[in-house]
C-alpha cells in the first residue's frame, strides 16, 4: 500500500495547534450549567441570556436588500421568540426523521470526520513532536519579524510531516487496508457516464458531476461497489463520488475516467476514513465537546432542510399581483435616499458631548476629528436607510452643513456614539414600473410571504412543543446598548 503524505490533514492539525496555543475557542453553552442564566426552555433545549444578547446584536443590524421598507422593531422578546421557533422547527425536523435524510447525514458525517481527525492529530502532534525554545529562537534569529508563535508553528511544520507520514503508514497496516483493484476500471466507466451523459440536464454552465447526480443516478450495485476494505468497514464507489464532490470543480482531477485516476482519488478519499477510524478507536468520538458540537451541527442542518421545504410551499405571485403590489407600495422600490456624511466616532457619550461642544464653539470638523475620533482616517461616505437601520431617522433630520449628534451608529461589531456632519442630502427618487423593478417587487413579495408562512408555522409548532419564557430575565436587555470601546483610551 502506497504511503500517503496526509498534506490536507497536516494543515488541519496545524490549525488546531494554533488554537490550542492561543486558547481561543468558541463560546460554549452547556445546559444545566449553574453559571448560565436561562431565558427560555423548550423540550431539552435551553436558551441562555448570553445567546440571546449575541443574537440580538446580530438582528439589530440592518439587512441590506434591493427595496426600501421601514425597519421592523427588534426587541429581546421578538428575537427570543424567533429562537424558540427555530428550536421548535428542529424538534419537528428530528421527529420527521430529517437527521437520516441523505443530504443531511452526508454533511454531518463529513463534519464529524473532520472534527475527529483534528482532535486526534492535534493531540498526536503535541505528544510526539516536541518543539524546544532553542528551535524557536533560531527561527526568530533568522527572521526577527516573526512572532514566537509563528516560529513555533514553522518548527512544528518541519518536524511533524515525517511523523504523520509514519503514523499513516502504521495505520494502513493496523487496519489492514486493501484496494479492490478489479473494480477500478468499472468505476472509471461510471464516472465517465455521469460526467458526459447525465440523466437530467445540469444546465448550460454546469460541466461537472453534481451531488444530485450522485444521489439519484447511481444504481444500487454501483453505489455498493467496493473499492477498498479495512478492518471494520469498506470504501465504496458512493464514498468515492462523495470524496470527488468535496473538491471544487476547477480543481478536480482530469484523469478520473481511467483506472489510475480512480486509484489516486481513492488514496485521497480513504485517508480521512482511516484517520477517523483510529480516532474512534482511541475514544475521541465519546468526548463531550465533540458529541455536543455534532448535535449542534445536526440541528443547523435539520433547520436548514425544514426551512427550505417551507419556503418551497410559498406560491409565486402572478404578474397582476406583482404590479398591484408595486402600485400600492411605490416608495419601497424608489431609488434610495442617500446622505453623504463625515463622522467622529467617540469613546463614550461624554466624549461625544465634548466633540459637539467644540464644533459648536467654531472648531474645524477635521481638527476635532483628528483629535477625538476612534477612526480619524475614515473618509466621508454615503449613508443609506438600508445601512443605518434604526439610526437613519436621526441622520435624515439633518440638512447639508448641519452637525448631528451625539447619535449612535453601528461601529465594527457593536454600537457606538458619534457626531455626524451632513455634507449632501439626496431624497429618494420614484421609479416607473419596468422588468427590472418587477423582479425586485417579486423578490420583496416572496420574502414577505415566506416570512409570514414561517411565522404561521412557528405559531403551530409552539403550540405543539411546550416551552417557557422567563420574561423577568430579559426586561433589562437594551438592543441599542452602546458597546464600550477598550482601545484608544486617550480619546
């Protein structure tokens, strides 16, 4: 058996090593943890206050689209209800067996495999590839601009590759990996058929084998054709095609209609299977963090599938309905109003008040901006209702030459105080009905219809699945709370 160099999984383990070194890991919510303040429950799901606040911060930001409409109020109550509906949809999807759906199961299996391999190889490298301080110092001496962590990873890379090559060679022997070469030519023929003779047209711009073809155009005997065996399992032609479709079409091998090409892709596809089998043998599949994360990924896949099905139930509007909707709501499809503004982002409300006073006393805007702004080099820019959201109304009150503020605005990942100078003001401009406008109207109608349909469905699900909201724990949440800035302490 040819030894593979595990290049892809080597990069995976380096990423894991970087995470382990920095201690940067995703936030975790553990049901039953006494440190978590619960704001709602539904069946076995718990929604924590921190989760709600994070989701609220995302929801308050405007979602830019191709039509104008006043932003809907975003409250802790409304967002919490959305989260409960999602949990109810997940419960319903699981009850309907969506976890076993082929497309969902394939995505989850791929995620599970990747997580198993990353955890296993990361630990293996940490235990078997020591990096000394002398080696790190030597790298930094050769390149003084390199950080200590960059140097450590470079040393790790140079030393870990042969260790991983040796590991994979051992695992091929341990799992008695054998190729079934007599099936390679037949596999090549099947590939050529799917590539050049699809049962259903793929579209004029699609020249590659799709996931849909793999699910529908392989016969049972073809799906189950064995290309390799190993202790505890086998690698079939179906697995081979799934490995193919993990490669972006431009990067797919060009020789897959030959037995040699089939074998090369088999080598690539079987590698993670063997590594994951070893991870399971070492008990990584029972680790609490992995089990929890796989469950969360299943939830998202089930939610995506049930949403897609619900959206497909929404009827398309007729041409007459589209035109009537436009005539009833012409302002939604006008050319958007625009303000050209310059702004001074301030550390807090007190600084913003000082900035406003300085400008009122006659100081030049650019001078004050250079002294106080958290983004002194930010140029003047255009602002729209679709980008400013709930803060647009405050800005639109200003006329060219006016100073507006202190007012709040979206700053990086939060909300911050600012003082704004209005430079130019262009009102919305109505547009006549046309084919391009028709497409926007249709999109707006479908978005609203889909939203209404999901809301009605959510009402029925919340009646089906008992839930509880702890209203007293969310009453103090302000969706427009200003995010404190830790940087630029002198401004």
